[in-house]
C-alpha cells in the first residue's frame, strides 16, 4: 500500500518511510482514505480484470475460521460438552435466546436462528481482524461488505412481507398505513415508504461501516503517532499516544462485539416486522 510523499523536496524524508520521526524534516503521515486501499495480492485492480486483495483474503480466512470452529465444536457433540463445544453452545444459545427469541419469539424465530447466528459471528470476526496482529484491518470498514450483508437482510425482509401479507399487506406494512391519521396520512405514508424501502438498508449497512471505519482510523492515528513522536522531547508525548493506543484497542474490542450484536438485533427487528400482523 503506497502513500503520497508530504513534500516535493527530495532531500526530506518521505512520510511513509518507517524511519520518519518528528524533527526529522518530514510531516506527520496521517491516516486517511489511502489507509483503506490495498494493492492486489494477485490480479489487476484497474477495472479490466479480477483481483484479490487483503480485505478479500481476511474475509475468506474469517469464513474458514468460523466454519472450522463450529465444525470442530459440533462434529461429534457430547452429552457432557468439552471446552470447545461449551464455548460454541454458549455463543449459539446467547444469540438464539437473547436476540432471536426476545425479538421474534420462539415459535416464529426458531427457523431463523442459523441465519442470525451466522450473521453475528461473521460480522464479529470481520470486525476482530482490526486488532489481530499482522491482519490489523477490519473488513467491515470497506462499505461493500456491510452493503452485501444488509442487502441479504433486505431481500429476506421484502420476501417475507410479501409471503405473509400479500401485495396489499406489503404496501400497508411498508407505508405504515393507518386511516386514523386522517389528513396527514399521505405525508406519513410517503415518509414511511422511503424510510423502509430506501433508507433502511442504507442505514443498516452504514451504521456498521461507519463505526468500523472511524475506529480503525483512530487506532491508526494513535499507533502512527506513537512511532512518529519517538524522537527527542517527543518521546514523552509518544508514551501518552501509546497508552491511548492500548485504551483505544480495548475500546474497539468492545465496539466490535456491540456492532455485531446491533446488526443482528436490527435484522431480527426487520424480520419481526415482516411477520407481524398489520392493524
């Protein structure tokens, strides 16, 4: 991944060089959009061919890890579970009872448990890459990944609403039709229509993307600052920046789990709304 030089003067140290520190004649290599762009590991990224880059590799490895974990845990289940099976069961049961049952209900929600569990652990794993050494990049900070996941949920919500209520019921569901609203009903229906069919999938994706994008940018900021300030009197400030890096890493670990939880909680809310009878 290449970053532009901060100065056209060839006698100055370039900002992206690893030996760049304060007072060395180079600017601070602040993170930006370039921090989320990666050269292809193979292929051509100029738009004329297929390519494979680091986020794609992390998404693939994350999927393999999740499948491998649950396969190892439940391939030969025991009445008295071992440690791995116990952890897997705890995670599965937490999503099933704490999210699906609480939102959709046990009777209606049971069939959606595998989907919601898969979404939760996939999103969580994609977020976790941010703090894993060597990887150090949250896949969900690339908008394409949350958008695809939100699209899957959106298609499910639309199809379930049509299946359960028919065309007329679907229209009432997405427009919030309520004749008791009187004169404001047309305005209310218009707002609800655009909110549900256009804004909902967008916000579902952006909520996850924006949090991971911002969190990764902050981690980069303090990490780079810790190294950049490591020179002369700047060492004192480098220590403060390093402490902030540790604090932000711990905070990001919490946010990663919360965002995965929020994503599946909203998914269950949408499914519940599709299945609920319109009054």
